[in-house]
C-alpha cells in the first residue's frame, strides 16, 4: 500500500517541476513581468523627456524669443547698447 503513494507523490512532483521551475514556469513569468514593469516605467520617463525636447524644438523653430533667451542665459550674449551685469550667487 505504501509504494503506490510514493510513486504517486513522485509523479506529482515531476508534473509540478515544469510548472514552477521550467522554461515557462511561474518563477520565470514573475521575473519577466517585473522586467516588463521596469521597462514600462523607463519608457514613460523617456516619453516625457521626448515631449519636453519636442516642445523646445518647436519653440526654437517658431520664434526668435527662445533663441534670444538661450543666447542670453547660456552664452552671456547681449544686444548692442545693453550692459551685462553678473551677480554671483552665494553657495550655502
């Protein structure tokens, strides 16, 4: 009576192995799902960054105000007749 139970238990264990540890098992599915969620988050961040860059490109193409602003703040350029005054910021 004991051998059939042992054989049955071994068969159940053999059937469960691919479900949990096999190529398409639950552990692999959970790992791939976690990777998918991480990639979706990265994609969301990159989409936001791309939208900001696209808006900046549109602004630069459509008007001179954005170009002038960047030239003033990033390059320190001034218009003829203007005086540039730099006030240093104190670091804490």
